[in-house]
């Protein structure tokens, strides 16, 4: 992964900034920060929680992406796109906010984000679902085709609020992948009992000409849904799986997924199907196994560090080729949830 000089400086600043909590150092010389053999948590910040910027509530954040100027684009599912600058202080600070709208001027249930090479924003809405293209000012440029089966019933077989939650642009910028949060009606589990979630891809044939391509079956852990899919830079994906149990709290697991060798299930009407090879995945970390670093929770959690984590961005590479990640939780504008940024370093298995 090539890092532009401005982006490299922002990445280093962000790694240092998110090693601080909202109230001070997060056990800088304390116990191990290991979450697993592959991942460690470097810090967290609650500095954005329940704040406003230019009259917009800074929360409901569902996706992150590094922008071309080194800021971090943070997508609210209430149709707002914030730009966060972390280079001047220990906590991310909004510096811009852009409203988004559909073709009729209505708000989006915006869930996933990619910043394309030319600065174009590719943004999903889970209402239809859809993938739309916007310029940096929020002007709508176009819309990608979506297979009929992935549309919300009765137009298709998708369940409401379980559609496009993740979006990733693979190296070279030619392949775009959107991950469904939950399975389609009629799609069953695999032999191990994992529900099978469809990942849809597009191939680029021009600057903004993305055409439907292969579709894949991803085995999600029982009781969880896919809340994010992010390109690792080596052709694989980081997939965030998330669930919530009242009285117990959130479960959040980070996997690396390899689509190579997986079957194209575009024409498979009902999964698992005969001879279908699903996407291979390997656990990178259960975020609940990370040290809490002094975090507090506003509702029961098995680890107070946890909340409703929905967004992931790869900020760059640490020494040894490890990935520096930034994660964000979606507070749903709920007083018992928190907007929290997490800094992790991971070594891909």
C-alpha cells in the first residue's frame, strides 16, 4: 500500500492521538495491549461523543475512510459526511460536514463509504439498498446497478436494515465489493450452521462505470451480522462482525476474508447450493478480548471497551507490515451508547 506524504503524516498523528482516552493516557506503561496473537489495541477516544459541529450531531457514525487530504471521512447514517482532522490534537476534530441526499432530495440511511482515487465518494444506503456516487461537495453523480434479489422485499429477497453495511475498493481501483449485513430470505446456513451472507462485486469499465460482477457467499458467525468490509491492500478484506444481546452487550469480531477460490453465487437462487465454495475467513481478534484500557460503558457490556462498532479504516502500515486501523462505534444517538474511536494494530494471518 503506497502512502502519500500528507497521508503518512496524518496516519502517524492519528496513531499517537488515539493512544489517549478522552481523559488522559490509556495505561501507556501498563499491562499487555494484546487482543489476540494478531492484534493489539493502541488506545481509544470518546472525545466525539454527544458533540455537535455546525449544528450537526456528531454521532450515528457507521463508516470511516481516509480522504485524499489526510483527513478521515466519517459517515453518519443520518445522511451526513464529516471530515475529521486528527493532526492537531489528541482527539479527532470535525473540520467539515457535507449533507447527502438521494435523487429526490431525501435523506439516506447511509451505512458504508469508499473514497475513490479521484476523491469521489461511493456511499451505500441500506434502504433499497443502493450505492451512489457523490463528489466532495455532496453533489450526486450517479448510482450503481444492484441485483434484483438483493433489494428489500417485496422488490427482492433482502430483509429491511440488513443490506449494504460494508464497502471496499480493492487495490488498483477496479473491483468494488459491498457486503450485506444479513442473509436473504431463502438462503440457509452452511453445514457448520453459519448463516451465509452475500457479498456483491462490481468491475470498473471507466471512471464511474461500475458493472455488476461476481457475488460471493460469506459465512457469518451465528447471532452476528456483517457491519463492515474494508480492503486490506493485499486483495483480502477485513470483515467486522457485530451483534447485541440485551443485558449482556455487544459482540464484535474482526476477521480477514479471502475471496480467492470462492464460488460465484450470482446465479445460485438459494444458498448454500450444490458445490458452492464460500469465502474463507480467519479470526484476527475478538474485540471483547482486548484490555479495557480504563473504558467505561453506559449499559451492560462483557467488556466496557465495547460498544456498537460499525466502521473500520486502514490508515497505513506500521513497522513489519502490520496494519494500523481506526474503528468507530455508532451511538444511534442513544444516551446509553457512545461514539468511540479505537486504534488497533493488526498483523494479518
